[in-house]
């Protein structure tokens, strides 16, 4: 009785389920076997799966397709079955056919798509089951230990999903698998673009029909070396894996918490995006083609592309445009040709002292069609290339070994701060030419130097005469009893060298302080650009008459900065005090502040890694001079990116001494009731108790260092997910050993991981909570300059949570929150 009842129940359920599908009710089932099928609009879905399979229409078109999409975003289709043969109505059926194939059929029982399981595989259709496993539609044989018969991951559409494995065009089967773009965003039909991977020195390629459209550069075991900001596989990039069974495949996107995918879009760009759950949208993460330089062969053979140059194309050194007329019209297709023939071509068997040589070009995307040579050493690579006349260039990558090129060098790109060093073979005379230029440059520099010394001497002589007047003024000023800190130091200071400018001269040079000449607004007044009669460019800071504290800061700055001279400190050229006017005259720096470059998406590319390291070191040297090397000890108190000015060569110069204080030789710290500075850069002991010292400057330096490494502004940084400040975020990622997420993508390069790690490490040492734990600036500089060094582990930093970019305001409170509550 019992059993027959159960049978009956089972029977009824079966009838119900089947019936539902016949009726096309919007039900989901988890698997399909030969007796079941999906009828539009039913879906295939198992509990908790991120993906669903079913029928869809792109946009508001009427065509119906069978596809897989995200459970949470129905419009994001990752795979399509009947791409080229849409269903014209809602009579579509998705089922397992009697031969065991998955098929899409229309109402007329016409097969629009089938899975094409190989006819050789002996399968029993009755035991075949289809299921969606993640985004992968799999067909397996239940009677044969669930043997996999077919899977959609091996027949991708335009989307590359985590854990998908795209095999490198298998030599065994000759099968080609890769992504194929949609025709348009509303038409899943086969578009013009496809991807493939080459087998030897694996490269990921995008094709437009039969023409190469983009290439990733060679795989070096960790990254594709032609991709500018390549993430390692653990931080959301690709990986090329050799399964040791004859298949090499591309995989990736593992180990990420985010939902992320790569799509080959209808315009031929490969775009990586991730799902932002809180805003319910896809956010851009990375794309293969960012500008024309990324398009294959833009500059033709022997041309080199640099997206920051205008025009973007130039010939490689030693080469000239093949057709100058075309080239000047920015048609670069014909590329460049060699200027001087190679020795090798002319007299192959004479030994000559005038042998060819190599020109070294750094930070390159190296050309296509590399040949791989066995040598494991750089020098060997060079001599093998030199000894073979058809070898035109070589490059050495520790992960790959020796690469050489013959024929032509195509798709070469100049990167900033990342990439590979390429050695290009040129005739001996080209090398000479190079030397001549260097010699000439040295001569010119020598000449300029002599002129400069002459000018300086005469300026020195004139200014000495002016300085005397100023000196008297200053003495009188002091007698009036103005509050100038540490008077005894002041009296030791002689200001003989500081020229005084006339108000009219400055007014004229700045065009009556015209708005157009305004460079910016400092804490105590606007700064103008001026040009003196002799053409010298100057920056004039005009202290606002309204500001009551102006005089004190003014005196402070004059006294301080006229005493210090260092190439990493901005130079004071003179001052002006007339009537109510107080002005400071500085050298003019065309590149403005560090903040202008560092925090601006369009400019930050100009600060590559080497420039940033140079800037960090320069700031450190300037600070060391203030703390230790000048005759007086000075605490700057307001170190931040906008107070770091950059000259033409990106040499940093510390500016704005309005808040700086002089210490006595043996003084270590001081206290003030008027805490002034900028939130985010202030050390906790200074913000809370008003205690300042060398170590509070070191703290600001540490914040600055972390900003330079991450390209993020401390004042505006706020990580939504983790509720962390920049310093806190750096600390969390440091503990997780996840540097790549912290470093500015513009300078991130796994090859330089050591130096990136070191700088972040030093930054964290500088922002430690207790002043006594922080290194002095001289220790910081030696840490920065030594190649290998074991640094102490940083202790937890002070997490200031409350930021405000308010210059010179006095602080009432600063909230310090210990986020790491353990
Ligand atoms: C939707 O349909 C309307 C009219 O049929 C058309 O004008 C519009 O462009 C379509 N929208 C999309 C996104 O295809
Ligand atoms: C299956 O094979 C047929 C015939 O070889 C071919 O026309 C069709 O495109 C194939 N379908 C798929 C999805 O590969
Ligand atoms: C694809 O190629 C065809 C023929 O070459 C061309 O007509 C069409 O515009 C191309 N489509 C896209 C999206 O580039
Ligand atoms: C560029 O130059 C090539 C080679 O001479 C020529 O075939 C092509 O038509 C030119 N393209 C344009 C846009 O002028
Ligand atoms: C070397 O020179 C001789 C004659 O000078 C010539 O016959 C021979 O072909 C040359 N060899 C090569 C490799 O060019
Ligand atoms: C020289 O280089 C060419 C191209 O790379 C290669 O085909 C040839 O075998 C090399 N010759 C020798 C002697 O190594």
C-alpha cells in the first residue's frame, strides 16, 4: 500500500513537472534529461547558482536566443547557443535530442543549434544529463561515472569567466577556441573580432577578421610583457597554465571576491569589469585597447608608438620615415627604414673594427614575431644576436630568456616606467652619431654653466648692496617686540644676501597682480607669476593685508627660508615691504605642485615609477637638510603634496615655510597651543597635544610617501567596503600581503615588486602611532638608498579618520579611531 502510494505520488509529480513545461510556465529546473525540456520562457537554474540559462531577447528586439546570464543581472548574457540562428517567436525548445546532443529547436522542430558532441564518443542518450555548473553548461553521462561529454566553457561566446580554460590552439585536435565578439550590442551573431593564443612564447591576440588587431606581448610565466598594467592572476588577471598533458591554456580571475568577467566587445576591445553590488552596475576595471598605440602596428614597421607624444608615432632610433610625405600627414602604415646600412650586410666576411652595435631603449612593448633562443644570460643573448646578420634586435626577460627579432620590428610601443628593455642593432656610425650628440650636449651644458656662474656672480654683487638695507629694517622690526619665535636664533641670522624688491617692479612684472597671472592661493594670500625686466620668471606671494597673523608668518618665512639653501627647497629670491604690502618672491617653478600630477587621472601617467622614486628621495633630502644639515634645525610642520613644487625635470622642492619653526640645537620637541597644519598629514601627538618634533615631520613624510605610491589623496580617500582611511587601507593590505591593490596601477609592475614593497614598508614605518617608533629622516634616506636591507616590521599606524584640507586653520579636535579592535 505504502509503496504504491509513493509511486502514485511520484507519478503525479512527474506529470505536473512535465505538464508545467508543456504549458511554458515560468518554472526553473536544476537539470535536464532526455525526458525533460525547457520551453520558452522556462529557465535552467539550481539553488544558489550565480547563473541562469534560458531564453532571452537582446534589448527590445524580438529575436529569441538561448543563453546564460547572471542571476542578479538578466541583461548580462555571458554565453549564447543559437548565435547565428535566432528563434523568431516564443515557440523555442531547449532539450537533449535522441542522439544525445543538446539542441535548440523552433516550433517547426527545426534544429537551430546543436552541441555537436563527437560521433565517436559512445553515449547512451537515456543517461545523459545537462546541468548548469556556475556559468558552465555541462553535459555528462550518468551511467559512466558522470563523465563529461561536452561543456560550454570550451565553446565560449564573447565572455571569459573565472576558471574558464581556453586552450592554446591545440596541436592535437587542431581545434580553435577563443572568444568571438557579438556583431553589435543587440545582435549576438558572430562579429568581426576573435581571440586566439599562440603556442610558442604564448601571446593573447585579438583578430579583426584575418588582421591582427591587438596583442598582449609574450607571456613570461607571470604576466604578458606587452600589457601596461598587467595584474597577476591572484589579483584578477590571466594565467597561462601548462597542464603537462599536452594542453596549455589561458585561465584567470581566480581568487577574487568580486564577480568579474572579460568581454570581447563588438568594437574589438577586451574589457574587464566587475560587479558593484551596492550600485548594481558593472564597473570598468581594465581594457586591452586604451588608445591608438595599443592597436596592432599603428606606427608601421620600425616605428614606435608613445601615447603621450604628439604625434604618437616616431621612428626607432637609427631609422627614418620610409615615405616622409605620408608620414607627415600622419599616415604611418609604411613605417620607417634604416638610415645607415648595417656593416653585416655590406661585407660579410671581412673583420672590421667598425662593427654594428646596439642601441638600448627602455620601457618598451617589444615587437611581434620574437624568436626564442636558449641562452639564459643577457650577455650571451647579445653576442648570439651580434654574430647573426639577420638578427635585428634582442631583448632579455628573466622569465622568458633571450628573444631575438629578424625581418621587421613591428608593434613597438614606448611605455612609462614599465616594459622591457629592447636592444636594436644599428650601424657603427649610428653609434658614433650618438656619441657626437652626447659630446655636443656636454659642450652646451658647459657653456651654459659658465654663463650661469657669470650671471650669479654679478647678481650676488648687486644683492649684497641691497641686502644691507633690509638688514636694518629687520633689526628695527624686532625691536618692536613682534612675536617671533626663538629670538636668540634670529639675531644670529644675517640677511645680507636677501634683495628687496620695489612694489612697482613687482606690480609691473605681474601685470598689476592680474587674475590671469595667479598661480594659486596659499594659506596667507594669493601667489602670482611675474616676469622681471630681464626676463627672469618669478613667483610672488602677496600676503593678504586682512590676515592678522600675516606679519608673523611672513617674518617667520623670511627668516627661515633666507637662511636655508638646498636644491630640494624652493629658493627665496627676495621680499618686499612697502606700506601695507608684504610680499615674498620665489624662484618660479613651471610644473606647479605634486598634487597637480599625482591626483589627476590625465597627468599621473607622467609620473612613472622612476620619477616618483626620485621625488621621494628629493623630499627626503630636503627634509634632512632642514632637520640636520643646515645651521639651524627647522621643523616644517606642513608637509603635503601641494607644498612640494616640481621643476622642469621633476625635481621636488619643498615650499611654504609659513608654519615652520626653528629649534635650538639641543631641542627635541616643542609644544604649541595653536595647532596648525593639514588634517591627514598631522602626526597624532601633534594633532592632539600640539607636540611637534622631527618625528612629526617624518609622519607627514610617511603619509606623502603612501600617497605617492598609491596615487590616492589621503584627504579624499575613503574605502567604502572596509571603512578605512588611506593609511588604514595601506596597513590592512600590508598585513594581507596584497600590495598590488594598493599601488597606483599607473606604476604597478610585478618586476619592480621589491622596490614598491620597500617604499610602502618605509611609508608605514613613518606613520607608526608613537613618535619614538618612527625612523629619523636620515634613517629613512639610508633605507631608501640601500639595495637590500631588512627593515623592522612596522607597528600599527595611527588611523586618523577625520580629514579636512584646511590650511592653517586651528584644530579643535581630531578623532582617532582604532579600527583594528583586536
Ligand atoms: C527599441 O525600439 C524602438 C522602436 O522600435 C527603437 O527606436 C529603439 O532604438 C529601440 N531601442 C533599442 C535599445 O534597441
Ligand atoms: C555543428 O556541426 C555542423 C556541421 O559540421 C556545423 O555546421 C555547426 O556550425 C556546428 N555547430 C556548432 C555549435 O559547433
Ligand atoms: C565587420 O566587417 C565587415 C566587412 O569587413 C564590415 O562591413 C563591418 O562594418 C565590420 N563590422 C564592424 C563592427 O567592424
Ligand atoms: C597610407 O599609405 C598607404 C601606403 O602608401 C596607402 O595605401 C593608404 O591608402 C594611405 N592611407 C591613407 C588614409 O591615406
Ligand atoms: C666572402 O668573400 C668572398 C670573396 O671576397 C666571396 O666569394 C664570398 O662569397 C664571401 N662570403 C660571404 C659569406 O659573403
Ligand atoms: C640567424 O637568424 C635567423 C633568423 O633568426 C635564423 O633563421 C638563422 O638560423 C640564424 N643563423 C644562425 C647561423 O644561427
